[in-house]
């Protein structure tokens, strides 16, 4: 069910039929001192617009766009505004880097005294890998052990192999 909300009431749009669910009084319009009061004709027009159904609101939008020569505007796109003095004085926040979610687990180096334990650990943690292939991987360090692992699984593999004497990097 697709539900749309108007400023004055809730409207439910189901299978092409539009029905009003409940009426809510329009919020009061306060005018700060020094500004002109809103005219009665504008208030009346606003009340009439809020009484329109969803279908009528869409039609009104199309008519106003064609009469005023307004093209399609992407939602969230706004006209550029000159920065105010307060905004210019504040430094821009540093861009936040997104946390990487997929990693390649790379064997960087091996502690020679723990090589046999590491070979067994790699054989157990990497599926479809026999003892000979695990030995070749360990001897060919630096090399990528597993590719495209989720963060949690990559960290788990890294901890297991570091305990067995490997130096692991996540890329």
C-alpha cells in the first residue's frame, strides 16, 4: 500500500483510488515583525490546494509547470546559494571515508619456526585446498590467500593465521 501525506490530512492511494482518511487542521502561519502579513486570497488558495486529492494535486503540478515554464527538477537539487558570512567562517568538515566492506586477505610473510603449523591452519581455513597447495601458498609469500571476503570473515581469518605465525594484511 502506497501512502501519501498532505499538510492538512492523510491520504491513502490504493489501486488507483484515492480516499481521505482523516482531517487535521492546518498549522497557524506566524508572521515575524517587519514582514508583510499573508493576504486572505493566499490563505484561501492554500486551503483549496490542501483540499485537493492526490490525483488533482498531480494535475495541478503539471498545469503549473507548463504555464510557468518549469522543467523537471531532480528531487534534492537546489539552486546554488551564496554562502553567508557565518557559513564562510566555519571550516568545512573533513570528508568521512566509507568503511571498506570487502577485503582480500594477503599473506605478507611467514615466521619460519611456525611454518608447519601455518600450513595446517591455511589448509583448514581455506576450502578446497590440499596440503601440497597450502605449502606452495606459504612458500610463495607474499600472495593473496582469499579474495572478496566480507569484513567479519576476513578479520576472523586474519586472527587465526596471525596466531600461527603469519603476517597478514587486509586489502
